[in-house]
C-alpha cells in the first residue's frame, strides 16, 4: 500500500513540476467582464446552478487548471459540445483572465447527499484500494481536496454528479486530455467506488 501511494505521489509531483504556470497573473477585472457568458451554467458567483448539478463549480478552482481546460476545449483535446463552442470565441488572454477571475471567487461548501456512500468514498479518497491498484485520491488532490497547482484541480465541494460524470469518462477513455494518471486510476475503480468518491468529495472541506 505504501509503495502504491509513493508511486502515485511521485507521478503527481513530476507532472506538477513539468506543467507550465501562466494563469495565476491573469486580469481579474477583465476576466469578470468576459465571464458574463459563463454565468448561465456556472452561476454568477461561479458556484454552479442548482438546476443542473452536471455543470461544475469553478469558484476557487486553481487558475492554471481552468486555463488548461479552456485551451483543451478550444483545441478539441477535451470534448464537450457546449464548452467547445464557448471556448472557440476566447483568445489565450481571455482564457487567462477568466481563469484568474473564477479562481478569485469563494467556493460555497457542498454536502454529500448519501452519508453512507460518502463514508465508503472517504476510505478510497484517503487510502485507495490496494487490491485493485487504486491509489488514494489525496495523493494528487490533497487531504482536504484543495488540489496541487497547477495540474491537479481542487475537488472539495464539487458537485457529485459532475465528479461522477468525469470519473466515468476517464474510466471509459472518452476523456484523455489530462494524461493517463486519471485514466488508469478510474479504469480500476468500480462504478460504486466512483459514486462513493464523488459523494465524499462533495462534502469535503
């Protein structure tokens, strides 16, 4: 178990050191002006919309992570019919500024809907599953889910439905824009484990 966690931690560290950092110095005011078109899905405060929990919270997210995802949507490396269209109109400077703006907002605490499932998810998040080779989520996302800049996103308080959707996409291999770490980990997770981790992350603070 310790060896598995060590390998995951080293892999995460390597990606952190190798990833470019550029969004942290974006113009927040310019980002706010441009982010008006984002409010319909991500909320005026960046905390998503209760009407559709499949749309993620962006408030407080690591700026370089947001910036990268926007570039990936524009290039087609990450596919989503809505976001691809949105990102198509953004310049690199726009993406940088929007990322800085959403990062500056405060995340509203989330909560697990299913407490029992969240308990199961906590075990996986903190200890992984040695039998199936699933490493602990906190190796890359941190004990409190705050992420590790610039590559590994904040997951605390995120909508469980969105997290579950992304983990299933990694598992199926339909999302591959963030390297193969998440693809390999999610592939080894059962759908029950994915649901459990998503519930736990929703209430993690």
